[in-house]
């Protein structure tokens, strides 16, 4: 699954939790989205089941940006953050 699909899955899960979906964007933090502890736990639980990953506790305790959640899913699944699935030139 590429980064765009993972990001959309994160946004979709947030759409289930949030009443006001207008603030959902990759740069938004949990604080921006006015997520409480229960909402954050619900989000990580749903994403953990969907992607079969566990999230570090520090991500739940600070104002984490959605981009970091997407990056962590990609990392935990063993995919690169830029995951283009194509071989580029060596640097």
C-alpha cells in the first residue's frame, strides 16, 4: 500500500471519529483536530487493527501530526516513507 492510500485510510478513520471533518489534513495535529484521549485511543486502535501495527506510546501523549502517523504506519510495515515502489538511481 502506498503512502497516499495509507494517508487516505488515516483520514477515513478520523472521519468516523470527528464531527467536524474540515480540519482533517496531513499537517493537522491531534490538538488541531480537538481529539481527546478517548478519540486518540480509538484512532490508534482502528489503525493498528487495519494495518497490523503497534504505535509507540509517545505518539499518543503529544500533539502528533497526522503526517507522523502515516509515516509510522509506513515504517512499521517495512515500507519507505516516500514509497514509490520504483527503483531510482543510486546516490
